[in-house]
C-alpha cells in the first residue's frame, strides 16, 4: 500500500483528489493537510513515511514550494507533485529546480489524466524502493 499526503487549502480540491484516488481502487492510502506547515508536522512524525505528496503551490502559512524544499531535505525519495490553478511558467520552472517530480494544472486534471499520473508515480516509487534494497508487497484493495 502506497502512502499519499494531499496538501491543499481548498477542501474541495482535496475531496476531488481523494475521489479520484478512490475511484480507481489503487493500492493507496491518503492523508490530508490544509497547509504546508501541517503537512510538515505529519512528515516529521516518528515512523511516518509518505511515498507520494500532492501539494498546492499557493497556500497560507507555508506554500508548496517551501514545503517541497523541506520535504526533499527530510525525505528525498518522496515523490512530490505540485498542483496549481495558475498556468505560470515561472512556478513550474521553480518547482522542477527545487526537485519537484511533476507539476499539474488543476484545471487540466480529469479522471483519465489523474489515473495516468498516479500510475506513473507508482512506478517511480517502486524504483526508489528497489534502489533502497527491495520493493514492498502491494495490496490489491483499499
């Protein structure tokens, strides 16, 4: 089972992502946070590890780019996808420069594109697990 953390100050956006995760019955368990600071606390909790993190770029308290920087210091193997409603090239460039693994526009997310992103991310996580010395066994349900 892959652990996912979804970080967004919009509950509606969080619910949309959780709906899409659940719809495809992928072996994923999702946790949520409403800003980067709350997410950071969860990332630093003893014994807690997230394989994939979806984070909005613009949030109060701590935004996604600052969270990305901190995550890569704490857990460089965590795959980070930055989400935004703004089609600004500078944000995408900065996200990639800071180690972001993917960048998605919220306005372009649909059922099929989100499933493709999740499948691609699962492959990256599996590669990280293999490089660390062995892949975990996946469960087949939620």
